[in-house]
C-alpha cells in the first residue's frame, strides 16, 4: 500500500458516521465537521494519479492530508448529507454529479483572486453558471466520450453515432449502460437524432432498435469495456478517449473518433459550501489548473490538459482534442438531464433492456 493510501481511511469512515448521526438529531449542526484538510475522489489508479499530479511536488506535499475515496454517487450522497458542514475540503466529481451538487447548494464558487489559472482553461471546459454559481467548476483534463473503434475490424473511422447501426458489425456493437456513462451518451445521441432533454423518444426508440436488430451488447463498466475491446469481442463502442488511448498503447488496434455530438465531461474539483479550509481549498483548485500539473496527469491518464498553456510533448500529441471536436460536442443541459434521470432510467429498463 502506498504512502497515500495508508492515510486514515478508518478515521474518515468513523467521522462520516458520527457526522451523519449528529445531523440526524433535531437542532444539532456540527460546526465545521471538516477538521483535517481532506480531498475526495474516486480511488484506485485514478486517485493515485490525481495525488501524484496535484499533491506531489507542490505546497501540499508536506501537509497531513486525508483522502476520501469511493464512487461518485456515494461521495455525492455524503456531500449532500453534510451540506454546509462538509467533511471534505475539495471533491472531484463528473458533470452530472457536479450539477446535482450545485443545484442542491452543496458547493460554492472559486475565489478568482486565488484561482488565476482559471483564465487559461478552455472555455468549453468551464461549467456554465448553475443555481447562481459562476466560476464554480473548471476541468483539469478533457475527458470525452467518443466512438472507440477497432482499426482492423471496422472498415473506416466512424463519422457519426449512426455507424453503430451498420449491419456488418451486428453482435459486435457495445453501448454503455444507463447506470454507467449511458446517461450521458443517450442524451448526446438524442441531440444527434433531433431530440432534446425534455424529449428522449428519438434516442430510446433508436437504441431499442439497435439492441433488437443489430444485437448491441450492454457494457456496464470501464473494466468490461476494456476487456471487450481488447479481446475484439466488441469493435465499436462509445467510450472515454483516455481509456481508448491506454488500450492502444498496449498494442490493441484501437483508435478514437470524435464524432459530432460526442460528450464532453468536466472532470473537476469543486469546493463544498461551508468549507473550513477555504483559502487552502482555492489554492488546491489553482494547483489542479496549473499547466505543468495537468501535463503530469495527462502523461499518466492520457486525458488532454484543459489548460491552453499546457503543451503536450510530441509522443503525447495524439491525446490532444481537435478544436472541432470541442466545438461540436453535444450541447447537453445537465440540469434537465438530472431532472429526468429517474424517469428515463425507467424507460431504458423497460424499452431498451426489456
């Protein structure tokens, strides 16, 4: 176990339980439950890479930092339960969970006097205002869900999501499950088909047809996607660019096509509302937006930096996102996605899976 993951996970768990119990008692709101400076993110190699990029070699390296790790939905639930009295100082989430947190009043804006690197982030990687918040979420890397394809089995680079319906690839098409990244991809496809967040009919009907007539396989996780693409079982799949490049580097005949209405995910750290270490949290956000720190992360994860000043070396240039890919990303209204997520999950289960 590394020096990072030896931190007091048990202490965090007990603190979280105690805080939840306190919040459940009428009239009791703990003052600054946060205590130790604490960073929250997914675990495993992702969490390790975040620490290597943003903690090692920085002013945070000598600090006694605690780490909360887990799935996005679990950590978001904790953040909402601790609203105004957070146990974490900065939290890494993806777009849909970020918007839920902002709409619930669980996060706050950055201090732009401290977070000066914000001005160098690609505009597409800075989240639009939500619930009165501005400058509250800026991505440290550009993660996109595009079309991953097998260069030996697929005749040419895909040009749109419509390539999934090519009968030549029947039974070898993968589509992400709604509970994984399918919630985002479904809305991107829906835009391609002329729908919008309030009318999911075009995408639901199309994916039901894809399952029925082209025998598309439901993929439920990045691990399943990785194995299916590596083995050649699946040859076309909406998937993350960084993971596709990772597979490519290991010798698989895989490439990424940024088709129109690909999905741009804002992978960012947010500052919880009511955070005790406010200045330190803003300094940490500044660190995540630093071009050199983002380059360190890009070399480990293969996701392009979001800072325009970060210059990828020649051997990593293929990670860069083409400008037209950013400009043609699906214009998803994430607030409306969240408003309909339960209803559309029911439709996915009944009409696509059923």
